[in-house]
């Protein structure tokens, strides 16, 4: 019986010793791992939500994370500097010791926590992670080296760390606060609101829709995109230079009880309002910027910011300075037709036939009076595009009225506009803005005056003053919009002869004919011609193949002559061009162009029964080529004679 008890007790002792051995080994391993680990903080430093710094010699500083950004909470509520916060968090997460020892070992005799400056630490840094608070106590310097003693958050170990941690955790409020006033980035801003001081108390609100900005109040109108975005960028560039102590932030001094400007930026589910008060130094001379007292509307901190004087001027007059000065808002690529009308003049219509990536084709429709049928002519695409560009660039020099009365409209000349331009657009109408629409521009002038010219859009209340030059820049003369290229021979048509006749005496000044079944070319037209004459003949051949008018003089052709500046001028020359149309059966025709004398350095008129019977001014290239052929060499005095050399005789020796 006793032997059985002895065996059981022996077995229990073996189990107990085995358990003690295993536990002791594990404990020693954990202790060795703890002593070997150099990182002061563990996983609790990975997700810090809030921290506070206290010191017997400095006010308490507290910062907390709000969403994706950090804010200072104490001693003032203000956005924190992201870089400074990142430095603190990185310092804590990567904090390593040079060595460490257990606090429990201090009880065996020797130094105490007070000897390391940890009983009443010079700096206590408390942070919250995962809902739990952790405190780091920073003590004195070590005797050797640039190091400090730190007590771990659990109070179990003293770490010897580099002094840089104290420098990082001891950043001042000015170093930790953000200098930026607005935290809504420019790309996120959806609206800008500007409110001026009483008694005007004008409230202006801009809203961005896609790539455009527009007024929401006090009117519904287009805003100047570049101007509004420039103002938003300038507001984001404002900086808080210094903060005012609460005892010095007197409302009468700062002017923030009734701020001169209340500015609001609204982003994605957040908005911030800046109040701009009185100047810091009212007696300071005017300069490029003004120092003003300011504050964020829902924050108590008062600070000083320097605002550019130009930005202040823009914001105070935002209803005009940030308004889109363009009278018309359209895309020239969507215009399908233009109609020009004016009092006592036939209606003029321009229609786009087709448009490709490279070219556009337009036609001119002139509606005559007295029951005459409309006349259709090719239009000059470059001139039509120039007209569309003028309309697109039309800007207001002054916003005259946003709500004119009937009497105002009559005084501005809109009861009988000087000019109306109707634009037919392929888009812009319908509920979705994708259906065809029409925009009508009216140009008016005060009766009896043409110095002040006004513009408005039909069915819109706004009246703009514009430069009076527009009435001259948009003529209602159909000839102005005609296609300038009168003839452009296709590849299958050949020039076989060119004859220039002086009608004064029926003398032939030039006659060039090609060989049978061969066209005139740049080489054949200059055969047996002197070198100085060849460029002239080549230019003439090029011009008759692609005949172009500089401008049109009249829609009627008279064989007797043409009227230029109210003076009757007879035809002096006739240019006959023999053409052969190749194909199934060759056809020969002669095209005749009548010409006046050269009427000036850049003026000579031509006319023909072809091309609808028109007279027109020649291009400079054709004028110069004809002048070289029609100006008689006998009339050319030639180069000035060289002065006769005077003989000199040397004196005889």
C-alpha cells in the first residue's frame, strides 16, 4: 500500500517538474525576445487615432484624426500640417532603443525612476489606438551620448532612445498647424459663394456643372470659367500668417461681427466658410496685398491673412468681374445655318451643305424682293468661319441691364434692331439639350446714334454694350460671302491658248497657243521667251487655271465698262483663254475676261458674262502679271544712268 502511494507521489512530482520546466523555458524565451526586440512600441502604434502632449512648462497640445485628415483640437481648433503629423506617426512606429531594462530590476536596490527623470517626466505623450490610451513618458538625458530615457506605455521597461524622438514629439503649435485656410482642394470645389457686407449684403453663388461655371444667384447666367477657377485657386492659396490671442480678438477691432466678405467653398459633402474682417493696419498705404483679420465661420480662432488686392476687388464686384463676357455661347461645329437680316435689306442666308474633318462646304441663299426667286451661290467657307469666329468672340464691354423694361429696350434700339443674326444649331434644344435649336442675336443702337451699340439674345433679359465695330464687321452684302474661287479647272480640262488684247487699238499684246492635242504648260508657254519674262507667263497660266477674286464689285456685267467709286471706267483689255474639255469627245470653248487698266497699286477690276455675270477685283498676283505684259517697254525709263566719270590728270612732275 505504501509503495503504491510512493509511486503516485513520484509520478506527480515528475509531472510537476516537467510543467515547471516547460513554463520556465517559455517565460525565459519571452523575456529574452522582449530584451532582444529593439522596437519600443508594438502594433498599437500602427493605427493611432488621437494624441496629446503635456508638459509642466508648456500648454497641452491635442490632435485627432477626422476622416482622412488630422486636426489640432487644443490649444486651438485648426487643420494640422499633414507632413508634421506624418513625421510624428513615423517616429512612433519606427522608434527603436539602444538598450532597455526592466523596471522590476530597479527594486533590488540602486537607481529609481526618479533618477531617470521618469517619476515626473518633462514630457508625456499619450496616444489612442483601438480605443485604448497609451502613454510614453520621456525623462532625462543619459550621461553619455545624445540619448534619452523613455518609460514604456505599460510601465514595465525603461528604454534608452535617440534624442530625435523628443525633438519630433515637441513640435510647436505653429509647426504642427497647417498654414492653408481652406482644406477643400481646387479640383473638388463644386460651388463658390460670395456675400458682401451690409447694407448691400449681396449674395452671389457660383456652381460648377461639368466643365462650366454658372451663376445661381442673384441671376441665372454664365460665369467666366477662367475667372471663377482663378478666384478659387487664389482662395486656396491664402495662408494663416499668425493667430491672435483671444484677449486681443476684439470684435470692434477685427470687424468679424459684420465681415466685409463671407466666402464659402463647397466640395464633396463638406463646406468651409471664411470671414474676412477689417484691415490689420487701416492706415497702411495701398499695395499689392492687404493684411486682414479673418476666421473660419464655425471655429473660434482669429488669425491674420494677406489677401491680394486684385482678388479683393474681383470678389467685391463678383457679379460683373466673374461673369462670362461672351454674348453668345455656341460651338461653331454645330452651326447648320445663319440668317442675317437688317431693315430695308434683303434677307441673307448661309447654309452648311457638308462638313468633314478637313473642309466645310457652305452655300449662300439671297432672297430678293418683289417676288424674285431666291438665288443660290457657293459661299466662301473661310469667310463664313471668320463670321462664326467673330460671333463666338463677341464680348460685352459693359453689362447694361439684367431686367430691362419695354421702354429700356426701345431706347436701346431693339424695337427695330440694326442687325439680327439667327444661328441654327444641331444641338442645344429639347429636354436633354441634344435637339436642334435656334439662337437669335439682336444688335441695337440708340436712335440717332451709332456710338453706343447694344446686344441681346431674343427671349433672354440681359442687355450688353458691345464695340460698335461689329456692324461694319458683319456686312449684309451677299457679294462679301461669295466663293472667291471663280474657276478651278479639273485635271481633265486643258488650257490650249491664251490671248491678251488691248481694246483701245485691238492690238494683241500676248498670244500663246499649244501644239495640236497638247496643253499649255509652264514649260511650253515660256518657249522662245527671254528669261526675265518667263516667271510672268508661268504666273499668268497658273492664275487663269484657278481664277480667284479678291473681292466682288457688282453682280451685273456691262460690256461698256464698270463703275468704280462712282466713276465709270471702260474695259481696256480682254483676256481670252482657250479651253479643251477632254472626255468621250473633246470640246473646245473660249473664256473671255474683260479688264480695266490698273487703277492703283493693288486695284484692277475684271468682269465676265460667265460666273453669273459679275465684276470683281483681281488678286495681286494676277495684277502684277498683267502689268508686266501690258505696260509698254517704251514707257519704262529703265534704270537710272550712271554718273559720267570725270577724268583727272596727274600733275606733271
